[in-house]
C-alpha cells in the first residue's frame, strides 16, 4: 500500500460494508430484496424455493476483489458471510469445507506490499482451518495455495479490463484460467509445481493479448490523429498542427514504444508484471468482478513521485479532470488544487472499471471527496457511470479509527439505472449522539447541475431550506462586495513568523525569536501576524506574533534586504530558495499571496477551521497581516465589511456554509475561500446593510447581539420566513 495511506478499519464497519455489498449483489442477481435481507440477517428458513435457488446461483458465481487488501479484513469477513449464506441456502457440508470452496472460487485481492499479501493469505487460511473439527494437525487437509488469488501488485498500474475481449477465445480462456486456478489451489507436491507453470503460461498469454489490444488501440488513435493533422483546409492548404496535437502524437508514440518494450520482455520470458487482464483473465472474460470492496489508501498525490504522478494523470479521469470547474471559476481559484486529489479517488475509478455491468463497489473513502474542489472528477465519474445506492458519513462521529480520518462508505453499482431515474440513495450521517438516515433521489445530492458539483449530505428538509437561501441573492463572488482570498503564505514559518522579544518601541531595531533562534531585525519590517486561532467573532487579536514583511509599498519584494534582516534570513536561504511557490523566479525572500495584507480598505477576515464561521473586521489602515490559516475579503466601504461580518457570524449563514463546507472531525468544517464565495448575499444589499450595520456596530462597541437577535435580523435581510430556514439552523446545532 502507498506510504501513510493505510489505517485500521473497525470490524463493525467492515461488516457494514460487506453486508451492503452482498445485499446489492444478491438484489442485482434478481434475488428479491426482502429475501436477500432475510438471508443476511440469518433468517433464510421459510423462504420460497425459487428465491433460495436464485440466491444459491448468485453465490455460486460471485467474485469479490479487494484492490488494496492489506492484511485481509474485508476478504476474511466476506469469506465468512458468503459461507454462511451458502449454508442457509441448503448446503449441509461442514462449514470449513464450504469456506474452502468459497475461498477458491470467490475471494481475490491485490496489494503492493508482499508482507500484507502474506498476512492476508494467513488470515484466510486461519478462517478456514479454525472451523475444522480435526484435532490431529497431521490429518488436516493441505491448505489451499492462495498465491494466484491474492496477488502482489499495484492495482492502479496499467489498465483495467479491456472493454471487449482481446480475442474471440477469451471466454473459453477465462474458464480455463478459473478451472486451472481451482486445481492449483488444492494441489500439492510435484503436481502443484506443474500446475503453477501452466498457470503462468496461460496468464502470460492473456497478458500478451492485452498488450496487443492496447497497442492496436494506440496505433488506431495515432493514425486517426495523423490523418487529422495532415489534412487540408477548405482552400486545399495544409494546416499547421496545434501544440496540443503535437504533444498528443508524441505521447501516443512514447506509450506505444513503452508497450512494445514490455511485450518483447514478456515474450522472451521476462518477469510477468501484475495486470488484471493477465492475472484475472476469468474475471475479464465475465466482464469484470461482481463486487469490489475495501478501504483503499488515502494519500494526497503530491506525496507520490513525479513520474508515477504523471502516469496516474494520464490514466485516470478523476485526476485529469479533478476540479469542480464551475465552482473554481466562480471563486477565481487557481488550478493547482487538482494536485490535492486523493489516491482514494483513483481507486474508486479503477474499482468501477473492474466491475462487470451491474457489479457493486463498497469502498471506504474520504468524506471530503463529496464536497471538495478536487473531488469534482470522482463525483462526475460516479454520477455518469454508476448508480448510487447508499452513502454513510462518519466525519462528525466520535472516531472509531486509529488515525485522524473523516470516513464515508460509498455503495454503488456500475452503470446507470435503465429507468433513467435510479433508486433513491440511502444516506446516513453518524453524529456524536447517534445516526440520522433518510432516502433522497441521486439528483438531489449535487449543489447544482454543473459537472462534478459538490454533494450536500443533508436531509431533504434541510436541503429545501438551503435552496431557499440560494434563491435569496447572488453568490458573494458575483455580488461586487469583494472576493475571498487566502491569507499570506510564507512557505517557511520559522523564518518569517517571529515573536518580538525585546527592545524599546521607539528603537529602530527589534529583538526577535523563532523557536530556539533569536536575533535582531529592523523594526519597520515587523507587522502583526494574524492566525486563524486568534480570530473571534467581530474582532481579532494578533497578540505578540509578528511577520517580517519583506515587500515594499508597491507590494513587490524589496530589491534587497536591509542588513539586519539579511543576517536573520541568511540561515534559511537554501530553504527559502527551494520553496515551491517561488518556482525559481524572483527574490528568494519573497512572500506569497500577499493581497490579503493590503490595508488600504476595510477587510473581513475569518478562520479557515471551526464548528461555525468566526468573522472579524480589520479597519482600513490596520497593519495586521492575516496568514494562510485565514481567509479575507477586502471591501470597498466600511459598511460592506461590517454587514458581511454580521452575515458570517449569524446562525443562518453558519448552517448554510456547514452544509457545503469540507468536513473535519467532530462537526468541524473548513471555510475555504471557494466555499464562502458560493454564499448567497441578499438581493437588496443596501437594505441588508441598513438592517445589519447597527447590530454589528453594537458588537464592535462591546455589546454583541445574541444568536436569536442576529438570526431574526439576518432573516429580514434575506427576506426569508423563519420557518422556511429553521431546518438549516437546527441541523447545524444538532449534536
């Protein structure tokens, strides 16, 4: 598994995911839902013979894959549940025999870590052996050979199954692989080695066929592009290829060269690299696996080597088109957030591609995928290529995991429902004092109709109140009040963020300290540094923290540092010059995203993290510099800033933002710039200011209004009736 991406999944959640996946698989196989539910609850007795026969048939052909199986928690539980279901369907054999058969037929896994693969095999063996009544170890039947069921490999590398069989003999070849693997699993001694060689030859043949199919597709794509490039315009002149076309041709040529090299090595007897088409040809012949289940690694792609990152960008739509483009454009967000896409999103895409049509995925994924800018790609993929069945969100619950994670469980089928509407999605939010569940049409989840739009995981009544506010005015980014922006970024806090530790205030020199380092710097370079945790509603207190401001009055980096500052920064020069945002250009002492520090106009500033927004006002001329744990709106007029702060501090706006903001543990949210940019502001802004400014001025004078008074005034500003938006406020304060 990819480094730092794995964490232990509690058994109760493993059971929940497995049960949901099996329920979907049985229902898709035309087992009546009530029968499937009864079987999964251990109440198979009394069901009709036809329903039991359908369930037995479905279980007899089931193939389950965990593409990042780790030590096998999901596969072990799936093995045990399927064996119990088989026995409920009338199989009277001893449990260990049923488990052996299910293991050899239905259980498959992949992991990059050889140790994890070995542990997975061991746990599967133990699950089978522990039910055996044989007390003499010498009489226990040989354990099955699982090295062709649980494979060492990278599930994200290479291709998934081809959309069509690579040759006409693929279905028969797939059956041959399944039969040979079953014989190998039970073999021992010399027969085992003979069957292993036969399996290797067969898998190698399928891998070669898959490479041939991939080469043919690349050759066809390159030929079509060359014909387009070499074509003539309406006047008979050859057109000049666009840069994107030249780049695409070079990429296709390089990929074809790489595939040919792989094929030559494979044909000469080189090591057989992992591939789904080669190692699971029987699943490929059947159109894919029936169920893909698990808890794939969660890790940001910027922590992966560049070469591997580029290959993933090329192969995965969830990476290439990670952005929710509509929201990013509206908030004027840059495209760099695409690098923040999580590996888990790529596993979701690969898992869908490994399913047969109608097959089920049940994956634990970061809850942020449903509402972050960088989750747009996977949301668009799921809405277009899958039918959502259920979504469980644990981001607000007391953590049951061994890491700080915000998990969700997604269950979906590959392909859109033939009716065009699809079944309702069963949504459950697990909060501190219990779970809240409801059904909602899949089309009611997205924020709007744009591709990749964030999902709102709130009950229908809350969603209706949310939409009521949407219709009450334009988004902040379109209202002309000001644009949210991130606070100033240092890239090296130890160098720029200091405490002023001495020296007279009228002195030109200030004594400073940062960690164990201490020194002196020109006092004129020091400005108060405002962190997110120093912001309270209405006012902010920077405290003793200072930032060394290395820019001039035009907001450009100084042409040269004054002597004391140059001496202070000298020890960090190599680190500062290597900062990613510098990109090898400009002064190495530069700060980044400095627009939020402009003090010529009043500013509204809020922390990026909390259970509800906390907005403060910085008057024009205030030298405080909000750093990148804050967001800022620079307003043209003081009353705009005061009224906007009143909105952000109100319970109604807190409820609206909490519905769309990225989650964190224990009910916390991230109030990012693009999130607040979506916030509707009242249509009649002049009227709203007249209502809100008096309350806010009272707060600035030390007499802040309570939530009830502020909520009533904000309702008037938006022209909404209290009853229409009450569910939104209640949902925020529900524990």
